[in-house]
């Protein structure tokens, strides 16, 4: 999909991009890293219909679940 120009900034009917879903889903760290690596920085601050950005969603997941994977993912997004 990426080789064919897939757009990571497209939203669904709830205003969510693939990065929103990646931050909420139980995906492997390698899948998370791949999607973050190929997503433009501008997508980090795209709000969904509820007003949550991907950064907000991963922060909430890290806070609520307090596991090392979510903390690492929060660090990855904040480092961009």
C-alpha cells in the first residue's frame, strides 16, 4: 500500500486515521513503529470527532495500562 501511495492522513467517518487506530489497538511494536515511521508528522495532531489526537490516545493507553510497550510508544511519538 505504501509503495502505491497510501495516504495516512485519510479519516474514516469517526475522524480517525490509521495512526488513531494504531495507538488504540493491540499491535506489535514493529507494526506500530512501521506505521509511525511512514506517517507524516502532521498526522500526530489530527483530532478525531471526539477531539482526541493519536498522541492523546497513546498517552491515555500508557496511563491506564502502564505497561512498557505503551510507555515506549508514547516516547516514540513524543520524540517526533
